[in-house]
C-alpha cells in the first residue's frame, strides 16, 4: 500500500531555479529517504533523514522532516538540466533486522536549459 | 562499493513461458534482498522480501506461486515469473540490504538498488 504522497506530481522549472518537492505520509516511520530515477533506470539514493532529525544537507540538496505533520520536503538548489528525473520519497520502518521501504508515487521534475 | 546488478536488463518472452531474473550484490553480502515492481510512470511496489536460507515473505496480493523467489546465496537472489502473461509486463527492480550493525535507534542498514529488468510478455 502507498505510504508517501508527493506533491506536486510534476514540476517544470528553468535551469538555475530551485526545485521544492514535498512528501506526506501516514504512519510512524524510522527514517525517510529520497531517491532519483532517470527514465527506465534504477534508483539512485539521494539522502536519508532519521525520524529524530529535522533537517539535513548534502551538496545542493536540503531535506526537512516534520514528524508532527508527517511530511518532508526536498529542495534542490541551483537546478541543472541533468537534474531532470523522477523523484521518490520512501519511508522506512524497521521490522526486526530489516528496513522496509514504502515508496510514494513520485514527482517528475523537468529542468529546462 | 555497494553495487547491485540485475540480469537480464531486458527480456521479451511469449505468454505461458517462465522468466528468471537475477539480482546480485557484487561487493557485499546481503542476507536480505527485496523485489519491487514498477508500472510505467508509477511508483515502486514491494512484492516480496527475500531471505537467504529461508522462504521469501510476500506482500499482500502477490501470488507466491506466480513469482518464485530463491535466495540461493549471500550474493544472489532470483525472481522467476512463471507462466507469464502480458499483464506481468513491467519493470522489476531488486535491492540488496547491507547490514551495518545495530544502534540504540534500531538496525543500521541500507538498501542498494539494481538497475532494473524490463519484462515484456507478448
């Protein structure tokens, strides 16, 4: 079943602009992760934020997590044409020794050169 | 490090035949691997959790006799789509879980994803 819901579903911006994508979820989580997928390809892990963290940075990426609102946002600053891809949030719940991921529907980002 | 491969990357088969997809962790051992299915422009849906040395755990609604999973070693899991039908056409992605120990906050492990296998059933 779907856990994360991203919005917007599609985003088109000009190169150099910032892109903000949001994710909401329904149940308690242990961490939340963001992935990128280029068309027809596998997933690339971007960043992980734990449930006790509020903000995290990695290069041009900034992710926030608000567990009270069950939401997260991913900000890509100074976007590039190469950032064009689908972006997914995934919530992780620990089950024993495993970490089970549930993916949102994804956001299609188009960065115009 | 942490590379996961899938083979084949693309396969076309006729309706009624079976297809095997391999998922390998190339530079680490994975006692747990996951199989996902993705329809065009849709999200990844977890199909099953593959455990080395034991039976796979299937998600609700996934037919275990239709999608056979064998986790033969610490670096290899296979998914066999039996008696394939056109509605089984999809993008199948595996991930391998790398165990990094346990902290007070829970298990530290990371999933590394394979590049996916495009299955087309004609």
